[in-house]
C-alpha cells in the first residue's frame, strides 16, 4: 500500500536521520546473518554493498513518512535479490533476510519514537508504515531474484549458483544436481581462497582453468580450488593467489567447502596490515582451534595458570615460556635450553620453579593438554592478531 505522511514530531526525523548509519549497519548485519556472501565477511559482519542499499531504503522511508515524494532506488533492492539468486540462495532465504532486516529497523525506529514523544496512535501508524515498506522492498528484491542471470541461465550462471551452494554448505544431493548443470566434476578435495577485498578482478576470469569456480567481482572476490594440490601449480592460479591480501582456506573434502570458507574468513578477519605472501590457513590450524571459543580458552587459562598471578609480569612471562617448552619437549633441561636458546644451567633453575608452581599438573595428561591450550592462548593474546 502507498505510504502516507504521518503526524510525527520533527524531532523524530531529526534523531532517526542522525542515527541512520548505525541503523543501516544493524539492519544489514541482521540480514547478513541469513545470507553471508561466498567470499564476503562472516555472517553478521559488515557488508558495504548491502549496508549502502539498506541506508538508501531507510532514507527513502523517512522521506515518505515526512510527506516528501523523493524518487526511490528500487535497483538497489533488485540487485540484492539478483546477487543472491546468482549465489544459489532461494527466494525464501532472500525473503527471510528482508523480514529480519525489517524487524531490526522497527526496533530502532520504535526506540526513536519513544525518545521523541511519539504517541500511541502515531506509533501504531508508524509500525504499519514500516512493515508496508518492508513488503515493498521484499517484493522488489524477489523481482530481482527472478531476473535471469547476467549470462542467462547458461553455464556461467549455473557455476555461480554452484559456488553459492558450496559456500552455504548445501547437502550432497543438491550439490550433485547443481554440479551436473554446471558441467563441473565434483573433486575429492577443495579449498576456498579469498582475494583482497574491494578488488575488481572480473577481467581475469578467462585466464583461469575451467574447473576453478570463482566470483571475482568486488567487494569480496574469491576462488574455489578443486583438488588444490594440483591446481595451485597452475601459473594462472598462482598469479591471483600471489596478490597481497590473499587467504587460502584449509584443504577439505568437497562436502565441507563451507568450512574451508568459514576458516579462511576467520583468519582474514584476524590479519593486521598487508601480508607479503598468501596466508595459508593449513598452517594456522592451532590458531583456528584457539579462536573457535576464546571465552573457553580464557576460562581454562584462568584456572590452569592461576599460579602465575602472584608473580611479576617479567617472572610470569619467564615461567610461562619455560612451562610451554617443557610441555612441547621431553621436559629435560637440555631440551628446554635448546628450545629457549638459553644455557642448560639456566634451564635447570627455571624448571625447578616450574615444578614448584605446577608440579602435580605436569604428570596428568589432561592437565598438560589444558596447560598447553592456556599457554598458547596467552601467547597469542600478548602478541595480538597475526
């Protein structure tokens, strides 16, 4: 239904527009939880393209309820639906994302209404207008979803959909059917590779091997490497992977492609500053384990490393490094000395202190495991992100 001007105090629009960027960020994050893009950020992380479309739709809504008939930008909503159709998302998923975004927008706008003194009747009318606008946005997104893929329903469109299904962790039978349409042999193993965000590499598509699936458009270009041990030797693939900012996910069975993508995103999210060479997630598996549940790692550390709390920072660091070296070697002074690059006599002194503080735990396999987890987590926290 057409949205009419509402009798709202001027303070309502002023405050809503003041918080428009934050509102768009929250709404787009709610939507992204349902629809993470294949090479994009983890679910719920910022997606600049989606946030821009949401901010445009919210600004248009505020114009409508203020009685200003500004031109809408339905192409943003249609592009949203079209993009997720190409990525293999269903119409129901697109609709669910729009509904979730609408609920998030209403929570924000209802809070603004309370703070600016909007009465009950006007608040009810505002709610009706919000969800009418959500219906309109959803319908436009679904129209975009139904729009034929850029390359028609040909091979390129089928391959984009297959990439989306692999990224979303679709079940095996669905993958098999999509792979047949895409004329793509399901390999034994795969790895997702994320390229530097923001780069437009679409022009390089023709230079890649035919069995490498990809979405090289900004803002989140990515590749899916089949049988990575073989395809990575191809010079055309190496040329892309050797670019600054590339992160290569762990090699996994094809049915676990979504896990490779998730772990690659996690590592990329932890990086600080430019990386001179591709970041290999297979070399970061211990880090990924520690990052999977950091509060739990902190809990283990708080319990197992409690004896360090009575020491000075310098003493605690020395004991912690000696304890970790003890756990990672056979525990003798020569091995610990070699690990730490210190004199064996110095290592013996440090080991005596370690045994004073942690002696019983060093003979318990479970305690040793927890101690190593706690120490590794402590070291990563001290060093900061990779």
